[in-house]
């Protein structure tokens, strides 16, 4: 059995690989509202978990997967703007969470703890599940990398080459959705934000193609985790906070010195 | 001379082919393109040449030729195109059906086209749209239209914005479900089942994303999806990029290319995927005059050599004029000839 800090570090290292990989389609397809919706979905699922006594991880995955399927279907069938549908789910799930919290007489702190997560308090089954889920996601991204590149580049071009873009769209949203939902419960919302978006945005400063983009995003994710973990242990600060501050500082430096006019 | 066809660079044989009829010459055309050779310094030796072979040899640009058995009709062609010709034996004509088919045709380009079609090397498909109704969400944009294009035909769709040009292109390209009617593809007058990538669709406006993707990554991903692997894949990518003059753009980011360069890459992709039907939706959007000229020349050249069936939706009058291809007008949900 690993000590808590090593377990947490292991989970963070896995997250540093899988989250930036999911972050690229999220950034390239402008699916950032999806991430916000997942956070609100996690709050609702957390409230429901406290109210019903069912595992919060399970409910977060089920509810967020359901939300993702619904908004992907509405966007596909009804051509409704992704941002608008996400907003609807954000507000309604927040409202649902408020009602459930009231009915269940749960403290708001216990609900919000779902969003902040704690990598150092993870159980072994949670780590094992996260590890295998990440392996599955990374394997699928690798196998379908060419299709994914073409789909992200131009979905009409992908369709003309016989790629089932509708299925692709569902799969991308569902896999990213579940990965983010699980990570959010295990690691916390801020950590997910930092690892999902920051490495991708930082890697975007070096425009050397897709393969490089993926590799650099992962490397930057790992650097952020190492920096955050050591910073956290040395100065007794929250790991997500240290990573966010370090990454944002790096972002600012690149913005000043590397961004072309 | 053991081989039917031999190509010399100085004293060194750089190409041989023992194939039949005119196929060695069409193979040679591909070889020359692959190797990117300067044809001026090469000598062609062939066992026999009539008017057909002489036309292709002249069309390919050879200036020094030796033929074992040469027909007088062939000699006339060589002389007309200032080819330095020697022969072992001169005869009146080669006993071949092709010689009589070519009678009365002066243009060397026309002769080349006829021969390539006879050789079965036309890449394009016949397209039959029968009483086609197409649109979005079951709301028709075009109703009951019928349209036929033969293998290797070209057509320009004209019409106002929203008239249905894009809808028709997308329907033909199977990118949009049709509401009613049929679209049938044929090859050699027989119904043809399309394979992956055989319909190439270009939509300039959609390629404006700033996603950091290299030209070679687009080409490699396309080749991967089509199942090409290893050396075959690299060969197909290189030959396609070379074909449109985009080989030097291989390591560049797509979105950093000019409009004209993007179209070179896009057309290379269609060649790489061996598209038999090219569907181009407003391809001159975002192109300056140089870009339009480049695109026009490339399309003419591709059509001349690979002979895909090409349909273009455009309202760029200069572009349409410079291509000089047939046009139809789309108005009031129907096609007007």
C-alpha cells in the first residue's frame, strides 16, 4: 500500500498525461463551456449522492455522461449552439444541487469539497480505476489519431474521407466528459482546469504541428505537476494553487515575449 | 534492343519497359514525374511507333528519338513538333486500329486525351443525378433535377448565393442526405461502388482555422485513413505534393500558407486520396489574382493528366472564363442549361 503522498503524486502524473490530451480537442473545438457544464454537473451529482447515499464518483460519471450525450444530440439534431445548451444545464444543475442540498440538509462545504477534491486522500480502487480509464482514453486517442486530426482540422473533409463524424463527435465528447468528470471528483476542479487547459494553451505558443502539440502539452503537464507537488510539500500550500500560479506565470511570460503581433 | 522502350541519359539506360501497346509510354510519363527529370537531355528509343506513339512521345516533350520501325504518319508528327528523329525502317502505316481513329485530329492534346481514354487511364467517374431533390432537414433547395456528367467531364455550377450550388455539391459528395431521387456513379458504363476517398471535396471557407497542423500531417492522416502504409504512403504523399508544386510546403503549418499555397496542398490531397470526382466549392474565395491563376493552371493540368470528373461551384467570372469549361446556372430550385 502506497503512502498518501505517493498515491496522490501517481494520480497527478497520470492526470498530467491524460488531461492535456483531452484538452486539445476541447480547445480546438471550442468546447470550453462543456468543461464548465461538467463542473456544475459534478455539483448536482454530489448533492444527489449525499441525498441518496449512492457513490458520488458513480453518480458524477452517470450524470455528466447523460448531460454530454444530450447536448451533443441537441447540437447535432437541432443545430443548437453548444454554449447555450451548456448554459441551460449549468443553471438547472446548480438549481437542482441547491434543492437537493436543502432537502438532504447537507452542508454546502461537503458539497463543494467534491469540486476541490484531494489527490492525497485517494483510495487505491479510485487510483486503479483512474489509471485504467486513462490508459483506455490514451489508447483510443492513439489508435484513432489520424481520424481525430482530420476531424479537428475540418470535419467536412473528414466526412468526405468516410469518417463517421457524428459518431466521432459523440465519442470525443463522451470520453472527454467522463475523463474530466472522474478527474474532477478525484483531483478537484481547479487541478483539472490547470491540467486540462493550461498545458495546451502553453504548448500553443510553439506552433510545430499536431504531434509536437500533443507531446509538448504532456511534457508541460508533467512539469506543472512536479512543480506543483514539490512547491506544495515544501511551502505547505495547496498543490492546485501552486500549479495554477506557476502555469499562469509561465503563460504571462510567453504572452509577453513569444506572442507574435 | 531487348526492351520495347528504353530511355537514355547520355549512355546510361535509366528506364526500360517491355509492356504492350501504348502503356509503356503512359508508364514513362509517371516515371518522369516521379523522378522530376529534365527531359531535354534524354534520348528515347522504341521498337515501333505509329502516329499514336509519336503523338505521346512529342506530347511528353522528347527532343531526341530513335525508332526501330517507324510509320510515315508517325514521322509527320515528329517533324511537326521538331523532334530529332532517326529510324531503322520506315513503313507507310502501322496496322493498328488506333491509327485510323486518330485520322483528322490535329491537336496533340486531343490525341493524348483520346489515347488515354482508350487505355482506360481516365480516372473520372460518370455521374447521373436522376430526379434529384436535395436540401436540409427535408426542406428542398433543389427539386427534381437531372444531371449527367461523363467520365472525366467538367462542369461549373453558377448561381446566386443560396441558390443551391453547395447543396448539390454536398449531395453528390454524400455529405448531405438526399431527400428524393438517385445519384448513380458509373465506370465504363457500369454502376460503380465508391471507395473511401474517391470523392474529393474542397471547401476553402472551412479551412480557415488556426489549428497548428503541418501540411505533411494532413497528408499523412489522409493516407492513414485510406489505409496506405510504409513506403507506399510516403511515395503517394511525395508524388502528390510534387505534382502540385507543394513539396516545399510539406513542413509548413497549413494555416500560415497563402490562399494559393493552400489550394496547392488541397489539390495534392485530392490526388493523394486518388479522388475520381473533384467537388470544389467556391475555390477562389480568399485567393488573390496570382492564386486564382495558379489554381486555374493546376486544375487544367490535373484534368488533362488524371482526368477526374470535376464539378466546381463558383460565381467568380474571371475564374470561370479562364477555365473555359461548361457551365450551368442554378436558379429557382432547378438547373438551367
